[in-house]
C-alpha cells in the first residue's frame, strides 16, 4: 500500500519541515495519537514499533532597508537606499526556485525620481532586477546563511 498527499508551505513557520509517521502503541483517534519522541533506524526505541521521520529545511528571508542619506535631504540631493536580504532558513533559494524581494516605491515617487541604477553590492553578480513603476523587484538565488545587499536610488 502507498499513501500520497501534498502540503503547501506557508509563511510564518520555523523554517523546518519535520514529519513523522508511526504505528501507535494503542488504538487512537486522529489527533490523539502520541508521537514517538524519536525514531531510530525505522523503530520507536520505546515501543519497538515501526516509525520514520523526515526533516527538511525551508528557505526564509530577512529584509532590512536603510537610508543614511535620507535625514536632512533637500531638493536636488541624491538619496541612496540600501536593502539587505539574508536567507535565514535552512535551505537555499536556487536558480530554479529563486528568492524574490519587492521594493514598493509608491510613497517615494511622489517626491523623487528613480535613478534606474539598482545594483547588487559587494561584487555579487547573481540575480536580476526588474522595474515597473512603482515597484523594483530583485529575483535570484540566495544560499542559506548568505546575504545580498542592494543599493537603490
């Protein structure tokens, strides 16, 4: 017998998928079956009954936006924004399944003009930018534990 099912990963979790399947020690209703605390080589050591656990990491983004030029800016000044994106999850964003970050400039463009010069800082060359007013979008691979810094004007 084979059982198949799907789950959709949603935001707000702990960036780790852990799933255990097991034979309960006693008959139980769904939601009331005590999960074995561990599964070693396909067996629950406490009961000797079969079990299996799969654990996989999920990528997760942390985003920080700053602008040291913003305070005291006057008409004619150029203001630089810096966006730092980090993959704080346990697995990578890849070329096939990239990270995406959107910077909505709606409330900036009523007082400024986008310079068209978004770039990835620190010598990184991966990823790409797209701009369709009022949004600047970066898409690209980002390894677990990696950071991507992007100055935006």
